[in-house]
C-alpha cells in the first residue's frame, strides 16, 4: 500500500513538473502609456471621442495622410521594376548620402570632405539604438548619457538597453510651461567633463518647447567648454517650422563650431513613412580614414541586430530627396502639414482665451511641432477622458495633429470646463 502511494506521489510530481512552463515566473509588464490611451479611445463608442495621444499626423478630416510626393515616388519606383535584393548592412548609399545632405546641409564641410559615417536605420528608434550601442562600445570618455527632463519616453530604455547609464538635465519649467534655460545651462555645466548629452534638434518631444537660435549658441558654447559629446535626435526636420533648413539650425551650428556629433534621423513624420521605418544614424569623423574605420564598426554593431535594413521605404525617401521636382513638391507638402498644426495652435489659444479659461495659455502658440504640453494635470486629463471622451497622456501632453476644424471647439470648451472644475 505504501509503495502504491509513493508511486502515485512520484507520478503527480512528474506530471506537475512536465506541466509547469519555463515562463511561469515572467511578470506582467506595465502597459505602454501612449498605446493605452489609444486602446481606451478605441473602446469608447461616443461619437464625440478624440484621440490626442497618437504621434502621427492626421489631415483636417482626422484621417491618416499619405503625401502626394510619396505616391508619386512609389509610381516612379514601380516603373523602374527594381529587384528585391538585400541592401548592404548600412543601407543604400543613394539614401544615406541624401539623408546626410538633408540634415547637415549641402555646404557642410564634413560632408564635402567625406568625413560623415552614415548608416540607414530602422527609423529614428533604430538610429538611437545603433548610436547607443556604438557609444557604449567605442566612446572612450564616459558611459553616461544625459537626457532632458522630460524626454521621449523611449529614450531611457533605448540607452539603458544599449549599455549606457541614463541621467537627466533640467529642461521643462512647470511654473511657466516653458523652457528652464537657466536650469539647463547649470546642469550641463555641472555634468562631468566629456559626458554624452542628448539634444532634441527641433520640436522637443513631449513639450514642443525649443531653445531659440541664441540659446542654442550658448548651449553649444557650454558643451564645448565642458567637452561634452552632443548626440542629436532629429525626428521632425521640416515638420516643426515647415522649413528643413531652419529646423536643422542647432545641428549645423554645432558642426560649424567644430563639435563632433552623433545624429539620429527619422523620416516617419516629415514624409509620413511611419510604417516603412526609414531612418539614419551618423557620426562626424576627423578624416576620411577615421570615417571608414567608424563605418566598419557600425557594420559590426548592426550585423547581429538585424543584418540589413528594409528596402522600400528607403527607396521612397531617396527618390523624393534625389528628384529636384519631387523634392520641391515634398517641401511644399511638409510646409502644409506644419502650417495646419500652427493654425490649430492659434485657434486653440483664441478659443481658450475667448472662453476666459483660467491660466496663461500663450505656451500653446509658442510651442512647436506635433506635441504640446498643455499644463493640464492628471485629475483634469482623467475627467476629460471619463466625461468628455477626450484621450491624452496623464501628464497633459497632446498631439496637435489630432485636432481639426470639426473637433477643436468641442475640445477647447471641454478643457475650459475641466480647468474651471465644471466638467
């Protein structure tokens, strides 16, 4: 009898071990704060609902927008009947050289002297990841990167997963809903010499607050004085002001002043190539020989990540950037997208002030790019979601692209009620 009981226990134990998953100890991860906003929006059946969490452009009808220049580029690509072969590890040279030209400018000395190592990437996120991995492996002076507070939510995990320590420097002033320039300068001056510093080249995400050209010059001077290494994230060139050259001012000024820089570019926003995942990462070198050595190590970083980048989106971007007529058309379209965002800012400000909404709302107009830090608090954003069916992140960040002629009055009226405590 005892033997039978032991056999039963042994069988049960063996069965339990067989049925236990090796992933049983994996904890549930927290939901993405922005994707969570979209999920709540989709579950809402109210006809007035507005999603201001998504970081993608929408036209004035609230619909996704495929640029006519992109459609034309795809027609050209189709007519050429190209193959579907693998790209080189660092992408097609036609795309990478044109991407570098767009960012650094045709008259850039490093570009003219063949001193820019550039690789295609999986959009801006991939560019940042490549850059983080390269700096963790090869930047000799520091393994710490300083991010503005706040910064894009994905910056911290990208750089931590790359092997860098992440710290912050002051950027946003809650009291003024503006730039804490004094705090920014103080923190950069107090950072250890030769640390890495991430700079949003234009249209700071999530605040929409950018330094002025004069402030950028002062930042450049401090970075040079402290021998910091500047890593620019430029996800909105052209989309911020409507002018690609104006939006590249900070990067080009730093390069002109002799800084060696790293740069992450994205073509998601300015060409609407969100799902095509088109980007570039680049570094300025001291000579063509050094550029070649850096390029060789970029390939070694990239090869075990994803081998080589996707083809179609890069062909679209290269066709637009390389065809003068198409490039001119694209610049007009980018200006149009930026102008619509700016017009929404002006109309929102006018409506909020016309409704005598408590507070100072000038920051709505002074901020730039897709996003705006409204100054709304978590209780107000929660009330807007629950009672007005308006969805945004809890910190009050909104995507201006989600506003249009049909919903902006309702949005402004709801915000005014929330601030007054009448919602």
